[in-house]
C-alpha cells in the first residue's frame, strides 16, 4: 500500500497535543517493557503494521526477548508473561475492542489486583493513546520501517 500523506508534515500543529500525550504516557512511571507490550498488542489487534514494526523494535531495544514478542498474540496460552502483564494485556484487548467488550468487570477486577488506581488510569490512557496512533497510521497508510524515534 502506498502512503496517502505525511500527516506530520501536513498538520504539525494538530499533532503537537498527541505527541505531548505520548510523552506524558511514557513519563508516568509505568514499566517501559510493559508499555511496549501494551502498545504492540493493541497495534496487533488493530492491524497497524507501522506501529507493530515500531513497537516491536522499541521493545527489543528495551531488552524484550524475541520469544515473548513472537508469543504476544497468544499471550493467554504462553507461560512467559507475569500475572501483572496478563492483567494489562487483557485490559488492552478489552479497551481496544471496547465496542464489542464494553470493558468487562472481570478484566477490570483482574487489573485491580496488580495495579493501583493511578496506574489503572495511566495504563488506560496509554491504551487510548496507542489506539489513536494506530488509527492515524492506518488512515494515512504509514509505511512500516519509517518511524521516527518515539518521544521520550
């Protein structure tokens, strides 16, 4: 697929709040490796090749193993994820597919067992943010491998 347009170049002022939100999410203090798993899982669900490529690379640079990345799509069956990661991944799926799931109580209760109230809000905002980026990248056909470094 050919890119439709460079949305960064077309409307840089419009993207400033989104970039600021990404920096805020990355600065909340949630484990970086966990955030990359969440970003990658949401991107897999949404079919965003650009974000899958970027967040798989970011995760590997942060020390994530290729085995865990390869198994992410089947995290429920794979024994290599912690209970905290499983709760975050279930919440990621619930919010990414919210029109179908309506954020079930079971996933929320599992989340509460491993995260503080503040962390639940932070994690939820991280999921909202990556879903927004997925939609931008998919809408404008962002090309995998063309990502600029993530905001710090």
